């Protein structure tokens, strides 16, 4: 009996809510299209270590709302392993994979493009809570992270009101301030700091003056949202790196918000407290928006694979789901749309 063609699927880089919804959609669409689906464990590491499984209808039922990724993930790169690319090619041949769907963020998609240039047939799906992947309006995971951060900010406002405090919340966003901008806007924060707009001494003084004026005008609380990549005066964060191979992602010095909070308290004399949301933004069940986006991307990725449009990535353009060349995606991170930031800025203290 003729063997069915096969598609591989993997998740690379940081995890995010919505990955399993995309794995489910891609797998079920591919099965209906006549493919067999191979789930590759822990990103590219799974091909190097022959760690994979056949995914079927049962495996991918009941996971649309499940956080994380049933396949596991890693930041391992074949480009940094001896004979890595050839080992990947050999494994693809043994598994009879026609193509591989890679769910990745900016770093993993950059790596995937390099592998595509080495002749590996790849289709990309953008996922990252950071929303810093070019050529798509949103990536899987972003809207859930914004909701988690907004819920946290709403809770911080109630305790800030009770204690008459300035409350800072540090959110993720290594190179860009998308989560801080959207969650800060949704919460009505009085200040949002993002990597795209380095903080100067002058701006810091203006912020502190505004916080003092709020208090003297009778508003007893202030909420400030701080992206983890915020650059304080005299502090430079590492430039966005192509994550070709890091055992550890480039994690910033923890606590940029704590440093800023100390400065604010010192300059204003206002009681200030700092919270860091950390990995809570990446865990748990995806919101409905991300389930829908992930499902649409999973279906589109299978269509691109069937059409042999390798080297493309699924993308959201307005309300349309399209395919875009990875070559255009990997030209760097997508920084914050300052239109959105400037809307939030209208309401800063
Ligand atoms: O890229 C997504 C992200 O969550 C960033 O916002 C964060 O800085 C980074 O991953 C953390 O990486 P790791 O999970 O390797 O610590």
C-alpha cells in the first residue's frame, strides 16, 4: 500500500499560550488532507536526538485550551552542533518528512530561515508573547499575555488605592514593549516604559514630578508599567541577538522595575512597591482570541505545506490570514507601533 506523505511539526524557543491550539489545528487539517503527522519533541533537538512521535486525532483532541506545548520546546540550534545540518537532513529522510512546520518566535524563525536556506523545507508559524515578529499584526500568545498583565495591573490598582502607593509592574518583552503598551493602555496606567524609548534623566524627573502632582491633587494611587527591556539612564541592554544557539535565552538583569521603583521612591518620597509578573505571562490557558488565531495559523500552515510554499510563514494582516516570505520576517524585531503607545500617552499623569 502506498505510504502517506508526512509533515513534521515542532515548537521552538519560549513557550506561550496557544501552541497546542495550533498543533491541534495543523495536525487535524493535515490528517484530513491525507498526511501523516510527526510531532518532533523539544524543537530542533528532537531531530538531532531522534525524539519524535506520530501525532493522531486522539493525541490532539481536547488540547485547544491547554497551556504550554505537548511537544516540549528548546532553543537548541543544529547550526551550532557538529554536523548538525546533515544530521537533521538524515533524520528528515528517515522520517520521510515532506516539510516541517515550525512554531517559533523571532529567534526560532531566524534560525528556521537559515535552515531553509540549507535546503530544509520549512513553514513558519509566529508565536511569542512579545509580539515582536515582523510581517504579522499579532503572534500567538500575545493577547493572552496582555490579558494576564492587565488583570494583574487591575489588582495592583486596588491595593495601591488602599495604601496610597505608587505601584510598578515589570512585564516581559526583552526587546520590545508590546505587552507593556497594550496592558498599560487597558489598565489606564499613568506611565509605561518600553525599550523603544530609552529613559533619560530629564524624563525620569518629569515622571516623578507628575507622580507628586497626582498625590497633591488628591489621587492617592499611581500605576506604572515597566517592560523588562526598559533602558534606564546609563544602562544599556544587550542588542537583540539572533538566537542561533543559546542554552539560555538572553535574560536581562532581573529587576529593572525594582531599580526604577527605588529611584521613584527616593526622588518623590512616595511609598513605592514593585511586582514582577515573569513567567506567569507565558503560562496557563490561552484566551479565545489566541485559540482562534492559532487555529487559523495551523490550517494555513498545512495549506502552505500542501502547496509546497516552503520558506513562508503564516501571518495576520488585518483580518486576513496570509503567507509571507520568512526572508522578510527575519530582518529584525518588530518594535512597538507608536500610534498605540501615543494613545496611551494621552492619559499619562
Ligand atoms: O521571548 C519570550 C520571552 O518570554 C521574553 O519575553 C523573555 O525575556 C524570554 O522569553 C525569557 O526566556 P527564557 O524562557 O529562556 O527565560
